[in-house]
């Protein structure tokens, strides 16, 4: 995750510099042509507006998330769509604020330069990711379940990690080269010189080669535990490895009065703004639901909030009125109980809009774990370790799990979502909340559906 954030920041800064410079370069090119352009006192302001719109449209087109353009064909398509979106957005901006509009020739020239440079930058990034030095070279100490889980989730081209092999007893179930026994750990690390030595032992009691690990840490490679390594790269917490002591002594999971007050002020302001801006959409949605199928417009359902307190969750009804005649059921991605209008509003997340009123009532926050029903919570906390921890924070309209994991209708899905929810609880901050909200807006606008 940290590496991913660095890449996003670098791409964003480069795009900003290239787009701003493209406007200045286009103006310079036009001045040396036979038909000279007039001096422009607002050129820097116009360049800043152009650059801001380019960045926002690139973000909307997922050009800061490489998983959407892993191939050159996907990259070219995304960049061209980003350019088209930029032209549409700039036309709207220039209509509202004509004083910040660039001349047509300069605009087209600057956009072509920006798109060309951005395409070249990302093509170079894709090339570097495929090169051996682009990934973190890792040796794993461990030969059991923890090593298998780590390798199965991280040993793909999605993450910039190169696993050199694992140290321990030979285990044919591990899909990674066996490079030696624990007794030869120091020699193996000295020979391979990995960037990181990841400790993924199932049972550490009496089995950690402490002297060797200290020597390695002081002389050659960084020594990290599997849970921390997994968390940094995956953006979720490895609950198979987590222990109560790790939670107690962790630097995260902190709650302060100042932080909680700031989050509450942010939630109230966001809820009021959300109600005002989406009121026309909510009125049209209510009318469509009423015309589409019999039953109430709103769906009130008992959910469990912070500290186990129950509240009534407000949503637009997206299922048939008799959807749970047979008892509580998880919603699946292609659930037959969903109505025609319900399928659309769930895809665009419009069904969640009435939860702004839950935010005003202090039942929910804008960002947090998804509120669940007590029926499911009582089942899941018996099966999934640390599941009850999610009740220590206020539930959210959206969250880290919702934007990172698709629909879940099983215990395994609930377990995976918990990994993301615990990561959010550990790292929560106003900046992380804003990032999640921006990604949620993008998901809704691009109709990727609720998650």
C-alpha cells in the first residue's frame, strides 16, 4: 500500500507539471509561428485551471490506479478517454467562467502534449514494473500455513514483489522455490541479498533464530513480520496471523476526543451538503420506486451500530416487498429479489442516499465499517476471530472494505471484508476518509456498483 501511494503521488505531480508546462509550451510555439497570438495576462491562471481539470479527469478515468491499464492497449484507451472527458469538462468550465478559457489552438495543442507525455510516462512505468529491479526482492522464513497465505495472495503480477524463495522444511504445497533450511539462513541472505526477510512462522515459540535475525537486520536486509508486510502491500490486516498483543501494542487503533469531534463535524457538514445536492435525485428515485413495484419507498432495517447499539438504517427500497419472507438473507450480486429500479439505484449507489439522515442522527458516520444485522453478527463473531472489534467504531455509509472488495454473501467474504475494516480502524484519519469518499464518488459515477 505504501508503494502504491508513492506511485500515485509521483504520477500526480508529474501530470501536474506536464499539463501546466504543456500550456506554456503551446503558447510559446504559437508565438514563434507566423500568426502571432496576443499577450495573455491570465495565462498562468488559465494554465492552473486547465491542469486541475486534466488531473480530475485523469483520476476519474483511473489513470492513477495501474490495475486498470496493465496492458498498453488499455493504457492508450484510458488516456484517450481521459482526453475526451477533459474536453467535455473544460467546455462546461469555460461556459461558466469564460475569462479562464484558453484559445482553441492553444487548448488543443496543450491537450495533445499533455496526453502524449502522460501516455509516455505510464508506458515507462509499465516497463519498469516488468523489470526485475521494479519489485521488492523478498525471502520468506517459514514453511507452513502463514507462508502459504502470504504467497497465495501476493505472488501475482499485481504487486511489485519478487519472492526469491522460502527458508524452512521443504513443503510441496508452497508455490515458491525452497532455498534452504533455517540453519543456513544467514548464508542464504548473504548470497541472495534480498530487500526484505519476512518472518512467516506458524509458531514462533522457541523457533526464532534470534541471533541470525539480529545479524541480518544489522548488516544486510530489513527484517519484517508477515502481518506488517501483508498490511503494507495489501491494504488489509492478516487476521490469520494477528494476536491480541499485536493489537494492544500497535501504534494504530487510537481514538481521541479531538479526532472524534473533528470527524463528527465533518459528518454533519457532509450530510447536510449531501441532502441539499441530492434532493432532486432522491425525489425522482422515490417516484420511480413507487411506479415500479408495490410497497414503501423507504426500507427501514434494524442494524447494529457503535458499541452494539441498534438503530434503524434508512435506504431506498431496491428489493421486492416480500424479499425476506423466508428470514434474513445476505444480498448477492445478481440477487433475483432486486427490482428493475432497484438494480439501477444499487449500481449507482443511489439507494444509500437516505443514510445522510442516519448521519445527522449520529447513528452512522460517512466512512466506517458497513453496519450489519445482529442475526449475522452473532453468527460471524463465533466463527471469525476479532469480528466484534468492528463494533468499536461508528458504522459508515461507505468504507475501505466497500471500495476494495466486491459483494459478499458468504462467511469467507465477511472474513475478507473484516481484514479491510481492521486496516481502516488502525489507520483511520480525516485524510483517509476523504480519499475513501472520493473513490466512492468515482465508483458511483462509473456505475461499478455497490460493494
